[in-house]
């Protein structure tokens, strides 16, 4: 299994997001990347989302939170849907009409009624990243790691990141996000004797 890294450069991150808007328009792929970046769900949990998880048909509006039971840990997670996700979901929803509440949010085009496969999701992320020149150490898990890395850079406390990821210690979270090396590099780069 190869190691994946977070996408630390915001300009490259924007290029990756824009790939499925400008270069090769595909609202499903764009929405999957936006949701992956903003929810920090593992790809297996993200691909199992259904329209009912993000849209309240009774009130005709997008939900404020997504609630999932993580496949890996069995723990329940409630994640707020932010403005970026709402915009992507809204545009995607218009294109996907009609859709049933029980339909997968990210449907396979090959298997009717099935969720997008993990392998296809990987190919979607790799293609967008490859377009920016990122070819190595990028995969679906990079979306999850990118969320944490940028949350940390914006001042999110380590204890909160540990909680969001369900990690057992801050050291695990540091390694996961590549924070430890960034902190070391910062010391070396700022000491100019």
C-alpha cells in the first residue's frame, strides 16, 4: 500500500477542484472531490452516501449535517455541510434530476443503481491531480488528509483534529498529516545564523 500525502498548496488544490469544472466538466466528480475535501470522510464512507443523507425532501432543502456510521470504526460522525459543499451539491442536484432519495449520491455509470467504486474514485482523484503535475503519493485518502492539514494551518487545535479523525494520539495525527516534518522544517528554515 502506498503512502498518500495531503495537498498543501492552495493553488494546486484549486486547480484540482477546477479540473472537473473547466478542463473536463463533470459535476459528479467535482462534487465528490469537494465533499471529500470538506467532510474528511474516508472514501468508503463518502461513496456510500445517498441523496437522503444530504437532502431533506420533505422540507425541500439541503441538510445542515451529514450523519454517517464509519465503516472502519463503527462510530457515528456528524459533519456540518459548509457553503462549498452546498453549492456543489445544488449544481449537481440540478443535473441529476430526477433522483430518488435512496439513490447513491455518487452513482456508477457502468452498474445501474450501484455506488461509484473505490477504484473509479481513485482514478478520478489521480486524473485531476495529475493534471496539476502531482503524480505521486496522491489518492482518495489525500482528500481526507488535506482537510486536516488546512484545518491545522488555520489554527484548529490538535485535540480537535484527533477527535475528528478518531485518532488515539496527537503523534498519530501529526504523522497522518505530515505536520511533524513541517514543524521541523520551519525550525531549520527560520534559524539563519
